[in-house]
C-alpha cells in the first residue's frame, strides 16, 4: 500500500511538472509574422521612425528622456515609459516592438549595464527584451520575419544585411550602400546612392536585387499604384510615377529636402528649401493639391499619425518637438512629453 501511494504521488508530481512545462511553453511561445508584415510606414522610417502608431496608442522616442521608448494615447495624453534605450526606427507587429538602440555615452549608467548599440526586440508591455543584432546600424525596417538593416563598421563602412526576428539568422545581402526603408508587398525599394541613383527592387523571397527605373531618384515610396520620389534631375521636385504606365507627374513646385507620405491619411508633409531665406514645412494632398504652409523655417524628423503630425526644429544644441493636426486646420503647437521615472 505504501509503495502504491509513493507511485501515485510521484505520478502526480510528474504530471504537474509536465503541465507546468507545457503551460510555460504556450505562454512564452514565439509567434512568427505574416510574410507581408510591416512595422511602420515608410515615411515615418525615412524620418528616423521616432513615432509608430499601433492599436490605440502612439509609441515614440521621448526627446525629453534621452530618446527612451514611451507610449501615449493618440491625443498625446497619459504617458507610459516602456524601455530606457535611446530608440529610433520603431517597428511594431504582433505586439512585438523592434527598434534601433543607440545609447552612446550620454548616460554613463548604460556604459556598464547593457550593450550600447544594435537591434532590440521586446513586447509592447516592455517585457522579454532580446538583442537581435549587436553592433552599429544606420537604419532598419521590419519586413515579414526579418529586420533588414544598413550595417556600419569602420573598415567596410555600409552594407545591407538582415536578421531574423527570433535572432537566429544574421545574413549579408549586399556590400552596396543601400538604405532599406520602403517596403511594399514583400519588396523593398532602394536607391543606388553610390553610383547611378537608379531605383532598385529587393525581392524578399530570394533577396535578389534588380533595377526598376533609371534616373536620379531619392527617397522612393510606394502607395496606391504610384511610386513617389524626389527627382534630383528636376531641382528636387517631389514627383510620382504610375507603376503601371510609368507616366510621371510633378506634385510640388518647391525644392524638397525631406518628406513623409501619409498615404492612408491622404497627405504629404515635406520640408522645402527654395532659396537661402525661403525654408518651410508644407502639407499637400497625395496629388499635390491643397497646399498648406505649416511653419516657416527648418524642420525635420516628421512623424505622421492619425490625429497629429510631429516634427522637430533644432535650436542650438536643443531639438524642439512640435505637432499639428494631420488633416484639417493648421494649428502648430510645441509638444513637451512628460518624463516618467523608472
């Protein structure tokens, strides 16, 4: 009888342990993405990906807290600190955040607490942080189950690589200086910045790269059947080309330095520099109509969300953050996110 009791107790322990392991694996099981997964808009990523709209929140890099990762309501209220890294190129999919970390030496505590540079992954609640790539990168984008990024080292300078979102693969794709930002339907649109300035297409199914269009292009983006770009042969006019007919249409009379295509919101924001003393931030519709001057002066890091568009002005060593409603009346205001203590 005693032996039977021991066997029963031992069996219960084994079953309980097995159940615990199964439960743990279910809870902590990593979910891979759809092949067409994209974590942020191309326009936001061209502007360093400092904001990313996901669900009911806007995740952003807080300039008042050394660029730490925060989230807030879409109306810019109720701030919550997610993680302490200096964050940019924020991409979010399946409740997972992927970002470039660049802590540098601005916070001495970080010099000894964690790796300073690389690509980081964590859950939207700030848990489960994992380093996917350890090293300096220039920019990155989520496409399917990979992060495509431009890698930098002091010997070879820039190259194009990708790392899998589970951290198990880190692969060289090209030694060319390509900027992987513009993702559409499983393809990444690139500019050959070191030679021809043609637009290239990277097919993520096999990572082959081919020439799409010959010209002098900059900052390609694709939306609703059009390829948008800055035409360096036409005084930096913002232009779009039909993907089916290859017909082109100039949509800005301004000389454009930087832009953000907010496709699903029907707007484009761009920084214009027409002369030495005519610099301004402008908003137009996708076809170039509805011209609005947002603010006079020099602005960058334009981030578009449903409710607000955010942008920065550098004054001395300080970078001031502003916002205006993405659509409708222009109402520019200084935006000062709160700092949440750890």
